[in-house]
């Protein structure tokens, strides 16, 4: 099983593949990563990545276009609600993706 730091490194690599429109690479990494993830945080991260790949692959990235709202939610939700590790993995991964996309748009 992968440690949380290794999962975060893999998330970074997959996000980079998505941003470079290497969706097949991202999907393959996800397939290989999935059986190695047992933590709730990792499962949340995988859910977020699968959603991002699916939206991007279906050529509807505008459905996730409001990156400012995503980033605001990622920042505010943990302060307002009790979030478990699954939620945290999901939110942080989604936030990491939104920030990278926002930075690449500059």
C-alpha cells in the first residue's frame, strides 16, 4: 500500500498528465494506482481524479470551469463542516487541479 506522501506525488503526476491532455496516460496511472490505495484520503483523491478525467475526456471541461468557486469551496468547507479523510482527499485533489489550471491560464 502507498503512503499518503506517495499518493500525493502520484496525484501531482496525474494532474500534470491531464493538464497536458495526456488523458490515456492519466487513466492508465489511475488504473495502476487504484489497487494500491487503501486509505480514505487516497480513495477520495482517486474519486476526484476520475471525475476530472471523465469531464475532460468527454470534452466538457466547462462544467468545471468556475475554478474560483472550486478553490473557495476547498478553502471554506473544512472550516464549516466536519470532513472525514475521504472528503479531505477529494477536496484537496480537486483544489490542486483547479489551482494548476488557473495558474496555467495566466
